[in-house]
């Protein structure tokens, strides 16, 4: 009886912290969800494919998206349970639930794994980036973050129980192959060979099922295998997003807004599937500048926490879950401007690097003083493009980004503000670290005496 009473007494602070952190996260997500409650709008681009997937109608689904079945399936289940047709409203409610679950899972992680004011950490997740993906409810980006967070949360407690979630994550979006490879490599390096083999097997089974689903979809317009398309996307998107150089082919003419300045008809021996013509549209300085703005605002000031020489060492010395989360986030951050022409939506896939590993580092560096000033600057950085957009751009329509700035002059102003905010956040970090070190030096002699 004494043991039980002592256990309950010891658990009380943990449960109190968990309750406060989860409640804080839930309240923040609900406020964000209601404040930015999206209007109803028709699906666009690949959103049409996800609606078709929800109807199990593969005759309207392109092969790119045929394996991403979990999110549309959840929409279908919710519609059936509510006796409501599959529509924009159903997708919107699933998106609202995804926002709420993501914050709750992160709040639970902060309370059970970190020290300090864990109720404050969910505030750092309340960014324009996450709101954009919430409002873009036909696509599975936010839902994918929920499944990924559930996988990492469970993995930290029972890695074997997390494997079914890894399977579902792959069928949510095939980019989970990156996570599978990270898990295999990290588990092998940390001596957990059985778990590495099990993760590889789960990934392989999910790939087989995804491939079989893709086989029922419409072949892509380029007339080449999906794998080849994914490989060719990398140099194309690097030129477009990083260098600002836009190229053109006859197969993507319907999605490129710019008119090519020159077009070359390829000789027969250079034909690649249906690609017969290749062209160049010109240079757009906004693309690389917009990418820098995205880097400086997507996760607020959290990137300043990663400006360390010993970053990789700190990542590697963590437990299996945190190492996997951080390395997966690093790779997804690197891939974000390389896998599509809209890097903003792909940046969210890097969230584990910042919202798990980054906030864990923040918790350690500011253990002696709550990071209120840093959190304020981080929020300001995360919302700076959106605040500028309020004064320079047209009202939001449909899934338009909160941070989409039209004016070139406003872009330059935004860039300068973000540089100043990141420098200020870095100074706050260094100041807090210096104070923590000084306090530690004072405590050691006192304890020794």
C-alpha cells in the first residue's frame, strides 16, 4: 500500500504536466482552426485525384497519387459514419481533426519527454505554415504529419507497436520511404538489427501494396515510370526553386504559367516517353528569394537552434526515436525544394527536426529560464510574411497561402525583417546559454562547500 501511494504521489506531477501541456496544445489548435476556418471550395490540381480516391474511382486518379489511399479512406469512413456525402465539408472536418490531433500528440510528447514550461512549446507550432496546410484540406500534408507524429510518439514507448503506423504512413504518402531508410540505417548503427529488418519488411510490404494500387490508376502524362519522373523532378525543381530558372516540356505545358522564350524539338533518339519538346521560360529572381523567406519563417526562429558545429553529434547521441526524427527532418528539409514546384507544402514534412529535436534542444538550453522572449520572436518570424500579406495582397480565396506576397518591394522588406528576427533570436539563445552556464558554475562550488 505504501508503494502504491508513493507511486501515485510520484506520478502526480507528471500527470499534471501532461494535462496542462495537452490542454494548452488543444486550445491553441482549436483557436487556430476556428480563427482560420477555411471556406468551402472545389478541389484543384491533385485535390481532384484525392476526391476520386475517396470514391474508390481509380479511373480519375493519376499514377502519382494512386498509392496515397489512407487520407481519402479516412474521409470516406467519416462520410459514411456521418451519413454525409463525400464533399469539401468532409475533407474540411478531417483537416480540423488532424490539426487538433497533431497539437495534442506534440503536447503529450513535450510533457512526457521534456523539462521546463512544456505548456509553452505548442505555441511554437502555431505557425502560418501549419495553418496553410490545414486550409488546404483536400491534400494529405497535415494528415501525414499526424500519422508521423503518432508513429514517433509510439516508437518512443514501444518501437514494435509503431510498425503498423509506419505501414499506414507509407500508404499516406510514398515519401515515407525516406523515413524507412533512416530507421534502417540508424537502427543498424545503434545495434538494433531486428528492428531494422522489421522496419525494412514493413516498408517493402507497404511498397508492394502501394505499387499494386498505382497499377489501377491512369498512367502519368509524361508516359514514363513514376520512379523516373521522381528522379527527373530533382534537377528540374532545383533549377526552378533554387536557381530561379524555369524550363518547359510539351507534357507539362498545361501547368506552367510562363510562356517559353525558346522551344527545341528533340530528335527521336532523345524522346523520353511522351516528352518531345524542351524549352526555357526565363529567370525569376523571386523563386530563390521566396525560398529564403520560407526558410526564415516556416518554423519561426527554431532554425537558429541548429546553428551548431556539433549538430550531427548531438543528433546521433540521442535515443533511437529522436535520432530518427531529427535525421528524417534534415533529409525532408533538404528535399523540400527538390520534389515539387511549391516548396511551402513540402517544408511541413521536415517538422520532426524542429518541433521534436529543435524544441528538445530549446528545453535543454533554457532550462533555468522559460524561453518567453525566444518564443515571442519565433512567433513573429513565423507570421511575418502573413502579416505583410495582410497589407499588400488581395483577400484570401480558397486555399491561397497566408504568406503569399505579391509585391516585390514587400518581399524585400519581409526578407530584411526575417534576417533581423533570426539574429535577435540567436542573441536570446546565446544569452540564455551564458546565464545557464553561469548559474551552473555558481551551484557547483555551493554544493561542494
